[in-house]
C-alpha cells in the first residue's frame, strides 16, 4: 500500500554551509558532510541506507535547496 516502507529513517540534507557543503543526518544520527549529490548517496550507502532514493522528497528532506543546489562549489573557485 505505502510506496516506502515505514522503517525508513527521516533523512535530512541540511542547508548549505558557507563553503557549499551540506550536513546529512538520518533521524538524530549524523552521517557526514556532502559536497555533491554523489556524496549524499555514498553517506547513505555507508549507513546501510542505500535503498533510499536520495532525490525522493517523500523520504529525504532537502533544506535550503534540492538535490541540484550546491552553492559555493562553483561561485567560490575564484578568489
């Protein structure tokens, strides 16, 4: 009936920091810092959550922008 099993944790990709990196948490557990969508996928894999579709808004909460928003990565190359 449900599209996603109830055992999925609440995954949050937090708003970007000044350098464009984003913290990733699952429930209250800190998984790491991501600088790219691929990093989010890898952090979930390492936490044995690789069955989660990271671009699925029903499972992953993207704060401060979606999966394509990584500010700071292109803007801050010039010093």
